C-alpha cells in the first residue's frame, strides 16, 4: 500500500501535503501517509488519459473484457488485507465488506461479459437504396462510441462497490473510456490497495497505461480541478445533494459543458396500504425495522419515509416497530462528519411542530466513537404536507412515519414528495386493483417500484434501474447499477456512405464481431 498518486498506471513522486485516514470507531489515525495532489498531477493524469483514449477506444472487445476480468482477479487476490483495511477506514463489519467485495468483482465480470458479447453498441444499419423515388437513400450506419476520459468520485458508503473499481469505473472502462478516480478521503488505504490491483491488471492485460489514474486529496480542490479540466468528458458522483449540485454547476459553467451523473439522495417512501397492514402489522414492522437499521442506515435506499392510513392495524405496526427500533444496537457510522450531520439533521426534525419521537435505540456502545442511534418519528399527513423540511433525507438509521386519515390524504403525501430512487408498496393480494390512479402516479416519481419488499439491497443485473427523477439523481434516463450503466459514457455516431473497409467492425457488412444489429429494421447477428 503506497500513498503516492497513481498517474497513468505509475506511482508519481510527490512533495505535497501528507495526511492519514482515521478509524471512525476509535478516532485513531491509521498507518500510511497519503499525499495531496497538485495541479500538475491533474494535468498529467488527464493528458495521459486523453492520449490513451485514442487507442483504448479501438481495442478489440475481447481484450477489453479480459482487462476487466483481470481487475476482478487482482482485487479478489487482495483478500483479508483489503477487507481489514476497508473495515478500519469505514467502521463497516467484515461480513458486509466481503459481500461488497463479491459485488465489486461480480460487476466487473458482468461488464466483461457484456462487452465480449458486443451488441450493447446498438449498431443500426440502413443500407443504401439508390433506386428509391423520389430520392435515393444513402447508406447510413450508426453505433455508440465512448466519450473520452471520465472522472469518478469515490463514495463514502461503499468503499469498494462505488469507489476506485466500483460500478462507475467498471462501466466507463467497459465503454472504452479512461478513468481518473478521486479517492474518497475516508478510504485512503482501501483506495490505494485497489488502485495497485488495477495497475497489476493493466500490466497483465497490456492495455494503454493512461487508462487509469488515482489522485488523493483531503478537500475539494482536486475534485474541482478535475471537473473543470477541458480534457474531462464526463463525471460520476454518489453523495449528498449539496455535493452533487456543486459538481453539476462546475460542469455547466465550462466552455464545453459536460455530463455529470450524480446520485444525490432519496427518502425511498414505503407505502403501507390498509389491507396489508391489517393482515400482518407485526411482520411488516419487523421488515421495516431491519431495513431502517441496516448498515447504520447508510444506504441510498434506506426507507426514510413510511406512509399509512390511521387504523387499529397501524397501531399494532407502530408498537412493534417502536420495540424493534429500541432494540437496535448502535453501529459505527462511516465518518465523524456523517455522524455529526446525522445527529444534527435528526435533532432539527424533532424541533418542528407536529413531529414526535416514537422510539430510539437504547443499546448504545459507549466504548466506540461515532455510534448511530436509530430513531423513528411520526407526523400527521397534514403537518407533513405543510412542511417541506420534513421531505429532506436524514442520512442514517432514521425514518418518519406519516399518518394519513384516509387514502386521499395518503395520495396527497405521495404527490408531494420529490423524485426518488425507490418507492415500495406493501399490499395484500388483489389490493392494488383499487389504486390504479396511484400506481400511474408512482412511475413518474421513481426509478424502481418495489412490491412487498424493502428498498435496501440493489441487485446488480441487466434489468436494474438505480436512478430516479430529480433530486434523487440529476438525469433519470440513466442508472449507476447494472449493465445499462455503460450508456452514460457513450454517444451515437453515424457513418454515411463509407467504404466497408473503413468502417468500425461493428458496422461492417460481414459482421466480423458476430453481434446482433438492426439491419433494415430486422434484428440479426448475420452479415448482410
């Protein structure tokens, strides 16, 4: 583990300011000095990435797939060293991190399979019709091509799966784009270990060295320089609304505006329909409690809003949920800053008129620092509708129960919330048949609708949509999880009346890649 920047797959000499990671559970500094990047480091990384882009984008799909598989192998080979360091830097338990390691390597291999198959480039061919009347049709062939260097910001809550070799990096590299990662300042050693694994994979695969750089910083300076640099063609970010909005503004102020794909928070409403809550209130309460407390509530899909109609079943649900929240043990939060923000946001909410504390954790581990306290508060639908402050995310194990007096009020609450990553519906068999208007409205509010399940847990697969209407993300057309995440880093180009030999392989008449293409309105993997 080295604390030097990795610039174009090589460790750079540095005389910059050094700093260390801190264990959030103990407050102790961890071994390893890391160095703040300078303007020249940013310049060299992006120059190298731009040069590498010219050859990397043309690399055969099988070679690029092999590169991603090699990254997965090298990260997996780090084993306990990586898990132990990630746990020390994040406070996350070993079991959670081993699962996250599997997700990280699994999504690299998933993207490798996708690009090896090759049809994702969406090749479309309309062959020439020289005899068409009144005008002949030219030969036009269209496909997706990579944008260029992508800047990836590591996330605080997923030190592996949304970090140096996480889904953003994997999908950008799969698309044919070099990547410059700005390491999260809380995960310095974890980032360095994964960065070294990527360097080994580059050496093993023989891809251009400029496809990867890793820069450290303990503030915002390097991130701002990366976004504003003219060679940067796209940016990814997972974090707060404030942080995402700042990056979006920087990108739009450039002489050449570029896309920023920012995931910025969500309260993920869980709608408890009357029949469902009447049938199994205790079971639903247990499911909600487990989801609220999972990972100290530090998931972007944490259920921060529960909505139900007042009823005897709701009282049973609330009583069981309160008991479970009280029994929830404290857990180390990701950083002192996140811990402080959680307590501040939670305290502010309790000061608003009509907001009452229902329950909070009683099992506090006072031997460790930055310990979460799970909380459940309640408010009437009327008070919720009149106070937009209650609609904001509280990042941590906190949820607000909104109690409506009837279904009309419940629907008004749903109408009032902003765009979400997820919305969950808890319904009895056949119950949804009575709420067709509500269901139609929900598709405009979220990227993923869940029936009788909790929002925590995001399956990495081709069908997953992890992105929703603003402000959960800034562009709901895309996902940051699953194979379609690759489409964030490409754009369409059409070739008109070109000689076959000069075309990209994906568009050549004989289809040398053997991929599926749309040829004259017919999907086929055969040549013309």
